[in-house]
């Protein structure tokens, strides 16, 4: 207490005595002074306490304000719900979430704010939530003022309210924390969509397809209707993808998906299983199997047709086709996997029988699929046991003199005898077994060639043609492997002609082109096999170092009868001459075919007319003769 305060107190004491003289009557002045002294001390203490209290009160108010602000600006909504489900308190965030004022909320039943379509559903859940708020969260939709819905998650806590440990009457109340989970739901939905759809074509994927198949099966169990599954595989997609690049492949797949969708009804499922495999599910069509078969037939035909129309991808026009397998099913002991397998088997059948076609599944097909598997297993064994051999077919000039040979693979099967490539080449290529088969083959062919050269027949056989699949060239070390094998066998690379297929001609893969170029710099020559059956363009003939074109035997067969074939052959020969590339005809079976070819300027031939493919030993005798037929042609 300052001196001035003491002085003021003194004045006050005087005034007091003056006003109420009766109250201090009889008190001695000394006593009065003492009393005042005490009073002063009390007053001082009181002031101190007051000051402290004001300080505490200030702090409390600050803290209250602070928490109130926190409460109102929290990223989640808060509300206190009374036992009857009435909102007694809410924060601004909740009001904002619902696009309402706080007064619109207080005193109202919370259930009134639940979206109408959820109210029925939520009644039981919300009552359960009120009863056991700590147990689990509750996700539901609320209705905003503008009628739009809002996805929220409710979490409940029992708290003391209005404020813990105060004198005010407190009771346990239900505090509900309301979080906006719109974004979460959106992401959830996106993930769910991603898990069920193919990213490239946006079509349902295998997972969603099997869910739909199971739904169809469940329905079939109730109504006995038949459904159909169409399993599609594009015929030459791999070639296009490998040779023109994945971005072209991707665009093609997107276009295929679009055509499929456009040609089918909304209710039909079109799914992509991966790669170039698509599945169409025509669910619960009819109880009459014949009707179902006829409908599946016409849809398969429609799909086949639309997919075989040309595709314009960038500035390229591409042609592909699809092989389709159809499986019809009802509910009898069927499961989704088996149905797909059956359709797949039928698709394979369509492929084997010429592609761009569809086939219905027949139980016998199962055994064909099994046969395919047996071939694969046998091929693996054949590699270990060295069951592959090569036959050699002569290539001759206009006088029937041998100028070279083509090595042709044969499989000496322990039970089935000699098997031609047509029976196993596809499986070998699909399984990649052609890579080790081809590598071992080259080694054997080169060894044989070396043997002929060493036995003085090198003059007769001036070139040896070997067949190579695209799959082999895809191997990273292909060119290196060929060069090493040639070195090992001490063969002049210029004597070797690699027969490549037209799909390799289309390749744009740098690796493929580099390998071919590398082989070329080592002196190897290249011939385009089966020319005219694929898509090789003039441009591709220029891009790769092509030395020879081998006219496909399908054009030679009727070259004397079919004017179209004749003009194709003439054009190919003329084109080769212009490009200064050699031409050779394969599959020459008759004298008049050779005469035609000769008159048009093609002077190299291969075919059964001269000699069938022969085992090495027999071919050696042929080489010793030096010519295949005394044809007696003269220039
Ligand atoms: P390709 O390279 O076009 O071989 C020519 C095919 O025509 C051979 O069939 C041959 O036997 C057959 N042929 C020869 N002359 C005539 C004839 O006058 N008339 C008819 N109709 N056909 C004739 P093959 O030996 O069955 O080979 C079929 C295909 O298998 C070959 O077609 C080739 O693409 C592939 N191939 C053969 N050997 C190998 C190999 O070692 N590696 C690879 N990757 N493929 C091979
Ligand atoms: Mg060939
Ligand atoms: Mg050929």
C-alpha cells in the first residue's frame, strides 16, 4: 500500500468516526488506532487476493476464448446430443458443413439432418450409435440446406458438459465428432473402380467379370435361363505390338474396346482380361438353348466383322482380326472359371482352324487343349533328348542346278514318328521354346554345312537358308549367338541366308533392327520368307538390308490358272528387279509354274518339282549329283 493509499485510508477512518460516533463510543483512541492498523492489513491482503483473482479470471477467460475459437474452427463438426437425440450444442464447422446457421441446428433432432434416402436405413444404426457411442464409427449421408448430400463419419465420446470440474451442474453427455469424408469416399470409389477395371481401355477386368459371371450364374439358378460367353483373342496383335511399338498397340486395343462396346447392349459385359484377350458376357438370354445359340452366333459374327474392318491409327492403316470362342451355359454345376476356360478352348480352336472366325465350345475340345499341353511337355523333353533334326531342300537355277538349300526343322518323335513344323511350331513360339530349339538347330545346321564344305561339296551348295522366328530375334544376344556359332563352325557368313518373316520386316524395335544390321555387317544375307502374305511394305524393304524375296507358295500354286495370282507374282518379280533384290519362288510343283516364273524373270526356285526336303544323308547324295532334274532348259 502506497503512502497516498494510507493517507486516503486515514481520511476515510476520520469520516467513518464522524459519521458513526456511537459505534466507537467508549473506545480509547489507542484501541481505535490499533483497529485501523488491523483493518489496513486486512485491506492490503484483500487487495492482493483480488488482484490475483482478476489475473486468474483474465487467464481463464483467455483460455475459454481460445478453446471456443478452437472448437468453432476445428476441421471437424462437434455437437452435443441429448438423450432424446436432440442437438443441444454445435460448433460453427458443423453449421458450415450443413450450410446452415447454428440456430438452425440447436434444439433440432439430429435425425432430421440425415439424407432422406438414408433415414430409414439409419434409424436402427443411429439408435445403436447413441447407445454405444464408443464402440464404432458411423458413416452416413447428411443433407445440406441446398438439398445436396454430404458423406460424413460420426465418432462418439461421452463427456462432462458444460465444463468438467466446475460447480455448475454437470452430467455425461454425448459429444459427436462429425468428419466430412467426401474426399475419402471419392478416393475409395476410385480405388474400387481401379481394382475392377482395366486402366487402358476402362473396360471391366477379370475380377469384375467373374463377379458378373457369378451373378449371372446365381440368377440362372433361379430362372433356368442360358447365357453365353464370347472369348476373343486378336489374331495378329502381337506382331503389330512388337513391330510397330506399344503405343500403336495400346491405341489399337482402345479402338477394339470401343468397337466392342458400340456393338453390344448396355447390359452386356465387355471385359478385357489382359493383353489382347477380351470377353463378352451375354447374361441370362433365354431358357431355350437354340435361341441362345442363335443369338450368340449372330453377335459373334457381328463382333468378328466389326473387328476385322481396317483401323486408322495415326497415319497408319492396320488390319487385324479376332478369333472367338463361345461357351453357352446355364447353372448346372458350372463355375465362372470353367466357363471361361471352355470359351478359351473354343477360341483356340477357331485360331487353329484359320483365325478370323468363331467356334462354339464342344466337350471334345478339352482333349485338343490337353493335346496342346502334351505337345508342350513333349517339346521340352525333345530338347533334352535331342529329337530335332533338319531336312534340306534344294534351291535350283533355271537349269536345275543346285545353288543352295533351305534347312527345315523336323521333330523325330519317339512314338509319333517324324513331325512337320506345322504341328508344333505354334506351341514352340507361344511357349518361347523356339529360342533354345532354334539355337541348337543353328549349331547342327552349321555343323552339317561345314561337313559338306570339307567333303568338297562347297562348290555345289553356295548358300544355306535358315529360318528364324521373330521371337528368336527378340533375344538380346541373338546376333552375337549367330556370329559365335558361325565362327565355331568356321563358316563364311556370306554363305548363310537368314529367312525372316514379314512380321520381322515390320519391326520398329531398335534392338531387332540393330541385331539385323550387325549380322549384315558380318556379311550374312537376308531373305523375306512367304513374301506377299503379310504386311511388309516397300518402305520396310528399304529400311532393312534385304537381299532376296521369297515368293510365297500360295501364289505359285495357281499361278498358271488364276490371273490375280499371276499378276501378284509378276508384280513381286518386277518390284524386286527394280529394287535390285533377288527373287526366289517356293512351292514350285510343276513344270509350267517354273516356266511362268522364268518368263517373268524369276530364275531361282524351290519346291517338290525339283526335290522334296530330304534328310542330311540323302541330301548329300543329291549334292554329289549337283543337279536335281535334267530339265534341259536353255536361255
Ligand atoms: P517355309 O520357310 O516357308 O518353308 C517352306 C515350306 O514349304 C516347308 O514346309 C516345305 O516342306 C514346304 N514345301 C517345299 N516345297 C513344297 C512344294 O512344292 N509344295 C508345297 N505345298 N510345300 C512345299 P515345312 O518344312 O513343313 O516348314 C513349314 C514352316 O515351318 C516353314 O515354312 C518355316 O516357316 C517353319 N520352319 C521350318 N523350319 C524352321 C526352323 O528351323 N526354324 C523356324 N523358326 N521355323 C522353321
Ligand atoms: Mg523358309
Ligand atoms: Mg516360305
